[in-house]
C-alpha cells in the first residue's frame, strides 16, 4: 500500500484542512529522516565510488593504451591493487569499498595480462584465477558487497569451463552430462559457500546467495532445455530437472527458506517441465492444434499451482 496516497485519502474522506493535513503527514513520518539514513548513505556512496573507480581504472587503461608503456600499465594496475589492500588494512572503516576496488583491479590486471601476452589460456582459467585470488578479499570483508560480484565472476568461469569442455556449442547430448553436471555442481557449491550454513565464517548475506541461485537456474535451465532438441531426451535434461527439484525442496525448508531464490528455482522447474511436455507432445507429431491447447492448459495449471505453493509457504513462514 502507498502510505502517502492513504494519507491523502484519509484527509479527503474526513475533510481535513491544511493544518490538520500537515499534522497527519507528521504522524505518518513524511517529515522525518528515513530510518538509518545516516548509517547507510555514506557506506552506499563509498561502495558506489569504489565500483566506479575500479571500472574507471579499467576504461582509462583501455583508452590510453597507446600512451602508456607495458610496464606503466602493469605498474598502474598493480599499484592500485596494492594500495587498495593496504588501505583496507590500515583503515577498517573503509575496508569494504577498498576491497571491492581491489577485486575489480584483479579483474583488470588479468584482462590486461591476457591481452598483452596472449598465453593461449582459456578464458575460464582467467576467471577461475580471479575468483581464487578474490576469495581472501571476500572473507576479509565479510560483506555481500564483495560476495555478490565474486559469485558473478565464479559463475562466469564455470559457464566458460562448460563451453570449453563440451563437445557441442549448443546441442547437448547424454555424453556431455559429466561436463555439465560438474559445472552445475561447482556453482551449487559456491551457493553453499554463501548460504546461511557458513554465514558465521563468511559473513555473506542474502544477495550473494540469491544471485548465485538465479545464475545457477539460468545455467541449468539453458543446458537442460538444449537437451530436448534431439529425437530423444538427453540425460542432461533429467539431471537438471532433478537438481532444480532438490534445490527447490531445500529452499522450502525453514532453515533455508528464501522466497526470492525459491521463486527463481520454481521458474526454472516450470520451464523445464513445460519444455519436456512440449517435446512429448510435438516430437514427430507435426504440432497439432489439440496438442498446443493441451500444452497451454498444462502450463497454466502448473504455473498456478507453483504460485499458490510459494504463497502458502510464505504465509507459513510469516506466521
């Protein structure tokens, strides 16, 4: 409900004059400073400034590529990384934004290294090394400000690893299951790292886990749907369906309940189930109108049941 609109409706319903309306607005808290603004505003500005500074450093090096020598570029990137780490150690209040700057500087350093020396390494190796070197920074910061981009880096590396080791770029076959399942499991373990199970040691909050669940769902759903393009359903489809089902069950429990993550996983499950029904109804049958109607009805029923189930679980948790 919009509180401001409700106040105006009350003022109109009771014919309040200007003075009474202002008093009602003061009771509603319109004139007061938002709760904990003094706490969050400087921290948010510092984090935003660190993110912009890190990205600006990478762009500045790229824009002045011809003006800076090789040693100058390396010195600049390594100097920013070292200064950010030392500053985080010396000034604990600025630790989180400075470590975020260091995380971005690591990415810029590896990107420049790969462009300069052309080592022939696969892109996933650079992302894996970036995630490994950034892990101590995340453990030191104990904040989602670092865990969230770390999850993005790690998931990108896992995705690139799957692409490098799978035999086909888009068509998934049963023989590719070990590769896909290993990549899925790696991202799932990363989600476990930032889950409430280890929050006591990692300091990770909910946003890193939510991003990881969204990326995991996209990765599994995309791969599993691709497994439906053949004449027979590849085993990767069933593995992805089972893994998302297990994740959905875990997120429905009291200990791991998160409506955001559960909704993302449920959407992936719906996509896979509808994709499987599409394969069964239309594979080799020419796509009859009756099959299309049945598919639409089944998809609508499945979506309705999913929404009702999530709402029921959310009300239980709220109660």
